[in-house]
C-alpha cells in the first residue's frame, strides 16, 4: 500500500491527501478546486504542478467542470461570458482571477476562496454566478 502523503495544489494553495497510486507525469484532479495537476517527484516528496500541455481555455474549462462535478453544482446561461472573462483575466494578469472581483489575488483565482468555502451552499450560487446549487 502507498504511503499517504499530502500534495500541495498550486492553484488553490491547499494541501490534500492523494490516496491513489502516485506516478511521475500522472494527471490528477485537485479535490478542493478541481484543477488538473501533474505529479512530479522531487527528492523524497511529491509535487503537483499545472500541466504544460493544456491551453488556457482547456485548463479553465476542465477546472470549472471538475469543480462543478465534485460539488454537484450546475451552470447557467452566464457560463460562456464568465469563461471569456476568466480567459481575459488570464491573458491580462497571468491567472484565472474571478471576473467580478477587483483584486487579482490568489484567493480570487477561480474557483475563488469564497466559493470553495461554501458560498454556493449558503447563497445558492457563487458571487459571479458561474456555479449554482
């Protein structure tokens, strides 16, 4: 049996336990934010990084689809304009910051901290309206 070891997600900045087989180059999904990550071995520990082989659009679409599936959330008719907003923020500021938030800080990378901490459960949708209960 594999040793249980925490993996740090560079997207949501949270560590999680990966119980599946670890293999360098293997793609995994962060159970916190839905990001697709690639495992790498660094000396005696495992690291996760964002994949090089996805376009920005493929990366954010995979992330929001995974996150919605993990949380059993839905999208509404605003999904495509919000994806476009995320892509514009990525192009302009280097990451997928929530299009409805002014501050481009790590807590506002989609899905934002507020959403990951339960705003959809509490309010029925996230602040920008991408994720719905």
